[in-house]
């Protein structure tokens, strides 16, 4: 209240006397730099600042102190002013030398009365005061590598008093920062963010090779378009393709949004708005308001595009095709763009998206053909229920491969179909690079939707056999595509976070599908490869027919009693009776709980879940360790019968697996050590494993530092007993892990420096 009083007093003084306040008269000299000492010039900011230099050199009017009503409005709107980064860095070091780490520099600094935020060479550092006294201060670290998307928004006309920056970071979610209009160069901030966020994963423009000029999309490509047709296209938000080279030249000059090394491959325009596909990102330009002065420039990283679909235009009154980009970003799980029929090279769009999401196409065509199940005859649906349920049957993948390489040319030249299934009209294709759903719509069948899911997007998968009275078996895949239920959606729908496919009973080799998914989704190198999975064809034994009765023999051998299973013997059975596991995968530990079996191999957790009264319906669920983000082990207490294991996976629809272990029938400490070795590496010889206290119920939860994305600490206020710390993670069901720190017993700045250093080290 006293601070607000000083602002109101200053506002009244400014109205009474229009002359600017001098340094000696400034009522907030203790909080801000004096207006007389403000620098007077601002150098232009480059895309890639040199090490050790300040990106935001001194500014002219942008750093002059606000006075009077303008300052009051800025305080009400929480709009920031720019500060001298050198002065801000000196002040931070005076608070604690560890707030700015060794080798780190502050490039840009901003202030909102009591709150500050800084753009350093390594991170975004937010410093927020709370409480009446302001003694409770929160320091939040967000590494640039944790940012998935961001936008800047210019100010509109007259009444719009601020510009805006918003970014989405892993774990921490969306953060919005506002700036005083005409006092901060918001496009300079956009260029700075681009230089930091786009530093990794850049693509050589020459590698993509799908640049389309205006000659490919001239009016001759479609029927003549009238003014009325243009009006309806704008009303329906249907975009047309425009010259990418011309747009690139414009976006590198006025306004200067793109980087010098960045190339626009595809550009679409609808009214005043633009959608750009560049070699480094997706840029959405949204012009708002009647005057068009308010413009939003939104950036999405290609690594956040987890799947895509292209839907062709139908006949008659259907005027547009549709493009959907599915992301792992909250508030943006899907980005939609309608494409005007006859004004977009849809083949070029598919080819470019395949190159960016699936990996570059290395060859024009494939000379060889599928080797294992080629020649599979399509008998068609054999019953009305099979046709009505749209249950898929296996078909000849060689014919499907030839079809989708030519008409229409959906597949890449280096890509080939290895398994194919067909329902009434829809198809599901397993290729060397993706899971492809072909959905035919409408009476005419002209409208077709092609949904591509890279194998690296699939985090878990399962196959479910048919029960005694079932007519179909099933395949289920869980992805890392964001899931956010719509408001009022009851029950919630998984969307692209979980996909199911029914298969006609006895017309599909379910275990062959299981082996195929295992080979594609449990690759040890999927996290380090460009497209998440090898595009090489799988060996013939993966697609070979399963031995008759092998699955029943395995289930009979497992039995129904609760016990720990001999891992060596089970490994032999899973490679001989029914080849569930590939040759290089082996059982480490396994146990039964009731009718269910949990198997830990050297590559995944396999859960065999018997369902239904008879137990004939069985689900085989696989969670690769590459999808594991955290885990917890809870030991059994004195009166407990079971210990408990929780596995946190990178899936937004099914983020956790739980399994009880009967007390005395499973060594949970061994499982804890085994999972630790998988996620953290080999035993370092220094840390000491913790043994449980006899008879105590204790839960040990582990979060690998490589999946920790941001952190914050908050000091204690005058009347508080404790400070607080929070670590933000890449775990969908555990996005934030908080703990209290006893006041006076913990050096809060040393703690902040340690946690921030570890998070930034592992993020880089």
C-alpha cells in the first residue's frame, strides 16, 4: 500500500507540474535506477550474439523511467520496463554471488516494480516478490532447451498499452510476460528467443529439397477463382499457397522475424494471416484488429510435432483439404490449417512434413519388395458382424506398398510397407517409418484422411486376444501427444493420445503384430536417432507366423498362483513356446500376482493381464524403458501384504503403471536398483543404496535429472517457518515435485545454484 501511495503521489505531481523528475526528486531511487543515470542509445541486436557480449546494449527512450499516470498504468497491467543488463547483473551478484553462475551473463533485464526477469546466456531467470513486506522472493530457472513454443505480440492501436511474450516450457507450462508499449523492442526479443531456442536441431536447407515456388501453384492448377470465391475462402479460413521465396525475403527484412540461415520451404496465406514451414520451425503469423497493428508471431519447434494428418478435399461443396499437426504442448495439442482446393500443392506438403517429422527421404524408390507376408490373399469380410464392426483383416502388403508409392504417392522413396490391414474401406499400414491410418470418408470416398504417427511417438503398446464370445482382437498404442479434455467432455476422449484398432478374429496373427511393434518401438537407439527408429526392413523372423498353440502353452506354463518366477526358465519359454521376445531381449526378473504376470526384461516391462471370467481374453502390454520418466518403490509395512511399484511413463492418457508385489514373493529393492541402473547408469561406487527399515512402509520415488526441465526456490517471509523448492519435470503425472526447506537451516541461494546448475547441465 505504501508503494502504491508513492506511485499515486508521483502521478499527482506529474499532473501538477509537467516537467520531468530529476534524480534527486525520484521517489523510488531505492528501487530503480535514477532517471538521470539512464543510458540514451540502443544498438541493434544480432541473431547470434558473440560470447561475453551483451545482446541488449543500452536503449534510448525504452529505458527512461516511467512517471506519473504511465507508471501507474504499467504497474496495474504488470507491464515490464527494460533495465541495463550490466547494472542488473551487478545487483543480482550483490544479493548472492551464486545467482549468476560462473560463465553466465545477463543479456536482457526487465522490471515490473518489485518483480524482475532476466534473459541470460543460459536460461530465463524470473525473480518475483510476494507478500506485503516483499521478503518472500521466488527465483525460477527455465533453460532455453525446455521451451517448446513461444510467441511475441505487438501492441495494437491507441488503447493497447503493452506488448507480450508467451512461452511454453516442459513441466512449467505457459508463462506470459508483458512489456510497456514503445519502451521494449518486442521483435528484438523474438529474434533473441529464436537464437536461443532454435540453437539445437537445425536442418540444412539443402537437405529438405521440397521448396515450391509460385509456378507449382498458379491459377492454372485449378479452376478460375472469382472474387466471391475468395470471400468464401477467407470466411472459411482456407489458405492458399504463396511464393515461399518472396515471403522469406519479407520476413527477413520488415519485420525481421526469421534468422539469416533460415529458409522458408512452404508458405500459406489466408486473408492477412500466414503459416510458414521453415527449415527450423513453424511460424504462425496472426494479424488482429481492424487496423492490423496487433500481430502475433508464434513459433513451434519441429521436435514438438509428434504426428500429422492430411485430409484431401471431397467432392461437391467441399472446398478445402485439411492439415492437422499434433503436438506435445499444452493448449496447442493440435494445430489446424484448411488448405484451399486447387491452390495448394498437397503432395509437396505431405513430402515436406514426412521429411521433417519422419526423417529425410534418402532414395527415390525401393527396388526390393516385402519378403515375409507378400501374397497374403484378401478374402474380404466373411460375416455381417465383421463388416459392421469394421474389423481389419490382413492383406497383401506388396500391393499396398506399390499403391501408396504411386497413386497416391503418400510414402517416401526409402519407406516400405511391411504389414497391411483393411476393414470396410479403411486401412492400417505398418511401414519402416510410421504407423499410417487411411480413413476413407463420405459416400463417394473422395475425402480421405492420412494420419501418420512416427514409431518414436509411440510410448507404450498392447495387443489383446479375443475372448470366448468376442469376434475381434485389438491393438492399442499410447503416444506422447498432448491430451487435454475439452470443457464439459464426459467421458473424456483420448484423442490422439491413445489409438485402438480392431482385428477380425482368426484373420490376423496377433503375436506377429506384437513382435513387430516390439521391434519398432523398443529400439535402444530410438531416442538418439533422427526419426526415432531405424528405417531398415525388419528381419524375416519378426514377421514369421507364430507356432500354433504356442500362446496357450505359455499361459498354461505360467499358471494362476502368486509366486516369483524363475527368470532364466521364463526367458527360455518366451523364446521357444511362443516367441514373444526378440533374440537380443532377455528376462531379468518376473513375478505373478493372481492371474497377472509382470516381466522386467533388459528393454521393457511386459504385463500379461488375463481379463474376463474365463481368462481367455489376455492383454500383453509393453512399456519400453525409453518411455520411462520416473519410478517409485513402496515397501510393505508391518500389516501390509503387498509392496508396490509405480512406473511413470511419457504418455498423457495412461501416465502411470501400478503393480502390487506379494510380500516375500518379490525383491523390490533389487527392482529399484535395476531401474536405477537403467535410467541413471551403472553404479558409481560412491553413492550408497538405501536399505529399507524392517517392518516400515517407505516410498522411494526417483526422478532422473535428464527429465527435470526447470526449477525454482522461494525464500521464507518474515512470518514463515520455511522456504520452498520445486523441480519441474517431463513426467505427465508428476509435473512438479515440491519440498519445504527449514528456515535458517538451509542456504537458499546455495540450494538454488546447485539445483539450477544440475537442471541446466542435463538439459544441455
